[in-house]
């Protein structure tokens, strides 16, 4: 069986800070959260003092396009993007199983779908509400 994590409410897939910290612990990567706004958080994989070549978004107007491109690449490499975590990632599944509702981000209700190994699936989404869909869930039209 394969386990797939999906968001079962309107709003969007997200993890709580506790869930991200546990995910990082399971994956063996650093986790240095920094609050960006009242609800947004950036999860860095390296401490602030190791981000020497990163250009903070507040300072971007003083840099060349080339240096900003390098900075954007560094940002992508030094941060965890929750939306990029594969939904069948064993560590993600473990976090959701362990933490249950405490794993949910502010606009999510994370659930786990069990699928037989080898089943084709996609995560279908409408306004943040997601479903795990298999080929049997669709009425296919056959091209003539």
C-alpha cells in the first residue's frame, strides 16, 4: 500500500510549524523558521550567519539582475517549500500520522489516502480542496 497526504478542505496544503520541524528532524535537515508576516513563515535549512550570499528581499533594489538570480537560486536551495514536498514522502506521511490535526497548516485539513502499490493517481484540486484521484474516478472519452 502507498500512503498519499492531501488537503481535504478549501484553503490549501500546508503544515504547522511543529510539523515542519518534525519533518526536518526525520529527514536530517536543519530547520530555522523565521516569521515573514503574521501568518507566513520561511523555513531555512541553514542558520542566518550561513546565508552570506543571499540578498534579503528588502535589499533587492540595490543589486544587479545577475546577483539577484544567484540570490534566488540560493534561496531555493536554503529553504524548505512545503508545497514542493512529494505527497507520498514517507517522512511527510509519518508526520501527519504522528501529529494528526496538529500537523495542519492554518488553512488545511490533512488526510491520508491509502492506495494499492502501482496505482496511478493525481491530486485534483478545486480552490485549495484536494482529492486523490485514480483512473477509475474519471469517465474517460476514447478518441476515435
